[in-house]
C-alpha cells in the first residue's frame, strides 16, 4: 500500500483516537462533574503507566522488527512469537507491581474497585498487538476496526452513563473498548502468522525492548504520571483541569503524529536497504511539514483555544484555560522531537542514545515537578511538561549533529517565526474586538486559514505540499 493511502488511514486512525473521546467528553464532563472526571483520569493515568511497563519498547521495536521481516513468512512468525513472549513477561510483571501497590499504598485504597478494572485492561492490552499491524503497514484494517469499536464505545457511553455516580460505569466502558479490540485482533492476526512458540528466540530483541521500554517509561514521567503526581500532591480537581487541557491538545497532536507514524516503518526500511540519501531527503520534508502545521495551529490555540475548550466542556473547567495555553507550543516542540528521536535516532538503532536522553528529560521533569506542581497545580504540571520536552529536544539536536553531522533547518524555523508574528497580532486584535465565544472561535479560525494560505503560497512560496504528495505516492 502506498504511503499516501497509509497517511490517509493513519490520519483517520490517530484523529479518531482522540476525536471520539472528545465527542463524549462534553456529555461526560457535564454528567459526572469535575471531581468524578478527576477520579477516573487519576486512576486511568496510573493504570496507563503500568500499561507502558507491560508494553516496554514493543511499540517502537515491534514496528521496526516486523517491518524488516514482513516479506519472509517464516521469519515473520518467529519474530512475532518472540516479541509477543517478551511483552507477555513484561505484562505479568506490571500486573504484579500494580496488585502490590493496590494493597500497600494507602492513597490508592479508595480506588481499589477501579484498579481491578485497570488490571483487566492490562491483560487484554497485551493482545491488541497494534505494533504488528503497523509494521505490516496494514493501516486500513487498523482504521476500520478502530472506527467500529469507537462507534460502539460512544453508543454505550450515551446509553449507560446517566448521572454523576456512573463514573465507574464510564471507566468500565472505556476498558471494554480495549477488550473488544484485542479479541478482534486475535482472530485477524492469524491471516499473517501462526502462533507457534517452539522457535522463540528473544535474545536478538530483549536489549532493545528493555532500552526502549525504559525510554517510554521515562518520557511518560511528565505526561501520564503528571496527573498521578497532581492527585497525590493536590486534589482530583487539579487533575481534572490538567487532563481537560491535554485532551484538546492531544487531538491537535494526532494530526501531526499521523505523518510520523506512517513514515517510521518506511524510513527504517530505507536504512535497511542502504538508501541514506533518500532517507535524509524525507527527514527534511518532514521538518517542513511540521512547520507548516505547527505555526498556524499555535497562533490559533494561543488566542482562541480557551474559548474552544469552553465550547467542548462547558462551565466549571476555567482552571484548564491557562494550562492549555502553556502547553500549546508543544505542538512545535514535540513535532520536532518526533523527527529527531523516532525518525532519526530510533530508525538508526541509536537506542542507547535515546535512553540516555530520556534519563536527562525525566530528571529535569522530576526536579521541576517537586518545585512547581504542589504550588501551582495544573499550571505547574503544564510548565513541567514543556520544560522536559524542550530539554530532550535540545539534547537530541546536539547528539544528532555530533553523530550524523546533521543540523535541523533552523533558518527555515526562524523564517516561519517571523512570518507568523503578524497572524498572532491579528488574532489577538480579533479576540479583543469580539465578546461572543462562537464568534471568536469562528473568526480567529477563518483568519488563521486565510492567512496561512496566503502566507504559504505568496510569501514563503512553500513547496512542501508538492513534496509531501511526492513522498506519499511512493
């Protein structure tokens, strides 16, 4: 399947991952209330961190290794069995740790019922095996299955979540979506591999699996663990503010991640075939795509983001507005970081470098959390996230220059900064001239689209759209 079709399916998949929860979130936030939303998010983010422990580095290593052997049926089955076995061991360890924590950490005692549901999520998450289908570039199947299950999820939420006390039902429905995905995948995967575990050989993969797993755990110190830290040092209301702010941000990032997700197996394959020149050409195009998307998005969200957030969640979530504005620049920072870490370092098997960088980012996040979160709540957590991502990005730039003598297109970055300052000024003027939420969102949105079109075509004379189409067709 061409990259163009993969990009379309991946875009639909990634956006739906956040869009469907956003469809139900206005209803759920109004039905359950801030405190119950905070409880569910506190528990789910804690469980998700154990999901990261259970998955370790399979999300990256699995895609990379499956992509490398997908044309060899026998080797594909062997690689799949070995990687799934590693994940199974990690899942058992994660379940054991969570089980012990449930009975030894006093702060978790009130949420024991929800944590039992979380253990079910851990078990079935093992069999979702999305890494396999991404390595096979079977984005069509992933997307179709995901959309059907998410439609079922939305239907169940509106049918069964009717009052504030239904927050446990809401979490069970969310975990039920994981169970259905896993069962469907277990049936479909037999089209590609046989479940033959006699020829398992985990030795070629366990080191990268552990290294990349530690990287995932460390990077999630300032994403999934931030709400957990907030719950311990402040209250569930602050958790609700932070998770509400990040909900909309994650949808925005979904568009960005669609491109990087489908490009990773392709650039890994290019390196395996020794096509380094074509590899670096795609990296440069990826940077242009990030700039094209990030700058107008940041301008819009900095100005009209809180108004859009209010339309989504309603009254009572005003504490999420400032955290949302604080994390808005991460659209650019994480976009650049995705290229540096995933497309360049991971594709070149620089796993130890990635791990070392993640240690640095986690240390920065830990110190910043201690200094800021207890005092500033959700806003402090937002600052922690920005600081940590910027630290990893800066360190990655230095490492890549030293190892590959490659410098990201900083002149292009400065050009974009200058080109979009007028849009930011115009958006602020429009915001101050209006006093209606709908009018602000529509006016600033339309202004952003028109300015971007004129700016890209006549001022920057950007050729990235044409380049992207050429890449996607290959």
